[in-house]
């Protein structure tokens, strides 16, 4: 499993990831965007570049915030804390945000 970094996820925008909920449910989430948070967070240069992932779930997914296991062939499997957000878009389905600082 590769360390989660901006550089790892940025090329995968529009890729589909398999998400596993702790209750055993699975869904395919599409990576909509990878946001560089360097300017917003202003962390010391020796730390990993902060970034956020935005993953779109199908309309049938009604999961609350919590830990999901996210898998993709290019990244491996990561256990991530995902938060559903309202992002000012009319796209169907729940949008999850994952922040790495």
C-alpha cells in the first residue's frame, strides 16, 4: 500500500474506487477532485503536502461520516475517515471529503 499523497491521487481524478463500510456494504465512489491545501494550511515544508479528496457516491449510498476502506488498483487499500459534505453542486449522490494534513 502506497502512502497517501497528493501526487498519488491527483492523476486518478474520475477513477472509480471500491468503498467498504464497516457494516459490510460496498459501493463504487468516483474521485471527483483532489485539492492541494498547502496555501490554506501553511504547514512546515518538511511535512507532507496537505490535500483533500472528494469522492462521489451513488444516490443509493446514505452513509454518515465515518471510517471507510477505500481501494483502487493504483493506490492499494486505505482506511480513511470520510465526511459527507454539501458542495454546491447539483450532481446526484453523496459527496465525501477526506482531508490529509
